[in-house]
């Protein structure tokens, strides 16, 4: 786990035992400090932690004082106070000063891990609530896990932050969105940001799974379990043990099979075909769909109990038409991934403008296909509008309000030849668009090359 935990206690043996317990439970970033003054110094220097375990009674520096310091510097840090004295007065004082919980030595391994996990869960829920309130897009702590998702959209960044927060928990995640919006990429990112990252990520497309093969594919089978079973087979559940199972297009799972999946989620065990001994399995489930599961439930085609089990956390990816600011970034990434190392294929601004005007019913997948097709036609040259599909080579009609000259501005216009009025209009639009040629061409409803020629003739670059 990437959660950062600080343990402050003047007993070295206690520090060492806490580290062992937390490390074995998957917490790798555990910092031990035996000197409270040292802890105060690096906290004041800007060190940040998700959870702090603080001894209440330390020589020369009160644990309560450290608690107040942490809460003043980094309020999001959940603090757990530790003491050898079971006194209600001290416990109440700690909680009043912002502590999450209070533990009395000796502390059992299970109690320690449970309280730390609960503190992290509380922090996660609070941050999810805060995600929707913040106007400034939140920062990702584990950027590497989400590096495959290209975006500059504030909306998407908030979804990624929420996904990162859910990654630290064990609850199932349901990802919804139109086809081609990147649901599997997001599921893989959640896996990589989770404590299960070192274990398998198994994607299964439910559309390609027939009812007759469900048991064999999911549960596996032994040799001779049925006609044609010539050897043992490991199922998806056994293959994914301790990892993440991603079920894409979950809405296509036949209702007669949904109960079998629900049983695995509830009991954490399954029966391999050809055996009578149940097997335990430990998996994290992420499901995705581009269909309305609530509508399927209303029609009796999807089980309500399975729906609410899958929807532990819900992430809805918006279509590409609602995040058009990402199109140039995605184009650049697709060109980079699809080009040979020796090639330096670019795209002309006019082609980018056309691509930004399109609504993409197939979303990112469709954009990728368009770019790759254009690259094949360009044969190593820069992609121009001529290499795009003919159906895309249309200008969006100028919308009312995009660019309007007010009545009082018209009155101030001098009587002049049409070319002079055109020049004034183009220059004014160019300045208002912060010298952005693509936006200016869009506002004026003219071609990008036409705009370039006009600006050059006016002596403007």
C-alpha cells in the first residue's frame, strides 16, 4: 500500500513490533521515530502522513502536543493515540483534540491493523466528499498508476482522484460510461494503485462468454469433469487469487448466471467442476457497463442484490464530446504510440480543428481509429484535413453568441470598404481569442488556412 504511516514512541521494541505487523499487512511506508522532538521538526518542515500513531506519554514532549501540531499542519492526517494507561479522562482529551481513536498497550495485531484500516477508510470517505466541492482539480498521489489515462480535464481529474481513493479499499467498483470511454484503462489504474498491484489483473469480457462455458471459465475444472475435459483447467477465480477481476459489460451476464457470481462475492468461495470441496478465493472485483443496469433491473433482467453488491463505489466516465479539451492531448498520444521511433508525424491545425468539432459516438476508440487511418494515408507526412474521413470535413456552423458585434460597436464603425471592415473584424476576433488561430477560425466560421492568409496580408503572424 502507498499509504504513509508515522509511528512515534520512545520504546524501540514497540516501534519494531508495529512496523512488522503493518508491513505484514501490506503497509510498506512506515516511518518510526523514537524522539518526539525529531518528529515535530520534520512535521514542521512539511512531511505528510496519512495516519500517525502517537504515544501519549513521552519524556520531554507530550503526545497531545504532537497531536495538536499535526492537526494544525495537516488536518487530513488521522491520529491514533497509544498509551499504557487506560484512563477515560486521557482518552476523552485525545478525542476532543481531534484524535481518531485511542489504543491501550499491549495492542493485539488484529486491533492495530483494524484501527489503521478504519482510519484510512474514514479519511478516504472524507476526501471523496471533498472531491466534488473543490473547484481546483485534486492532485494524484500515485501518478504512475494513472499514467495511461491522458487528460487535462478537471472533470476527469476529479474522477481519477476518487478512483485513487477507492483503490485503497476492498470494496467493489462499478464503472459506467459509453463504449470507448476508457473503462478498462480506469479499472487497470485502480488495480495498480491498490494493495493488490503485485497480483494478477484479469479482464473478462462478459459479451464473449456463453452460458454453457461460464462454470468452466470462472471456476475451472478437473480432468474428466465432463465430456471434452481432457486436462485440468484453472478458472478466472483461481487465476486472479489476491488480485483484481475486471468484468467488462457486466450487463450482458445472463440472469441465470448472476446468482452464481453473487454467491462468490458473498461467500468468497467456489466449487471447481469435478470436485466436491469448496475453494476459498480472495479477489477484488471491478465491473463495467455501457448499459443502464437500473433499467435492466426494472425489466427483471438484472438482479438487484447483485447490482448493489457491485456498486460499492460508482465511477461514471463522461463521453469524449464532454471533454473536448482532451482531444489534442489524445491525438498527440495516439500519434506517439502509433509512430515508429524514427518518424516524427504531426498534425496540421486545420485537421485538429475538424477533429475537435466532431462528437465521437465511439469516443476515444473512434478517435484512435480515425488517427491511425489518417496516418496510413499520410504515409509519414503530417496529417492534413485531406486525410480525414470525408464525413468529418465539415465546419460547425457559427453559433449565435460565439462572436457578435454589439449595436454600439456597429455605430462606431467608420464607413469603409468591405475589406477594411473584414480586416477589423478578423483582427478584433484574433485579439479576443488571445491570438489562438484555431479558436479564431472557429468563431469566424472560416477555414484555418484562410485565416492564416488574411493575417499574413495584414502583417500579423
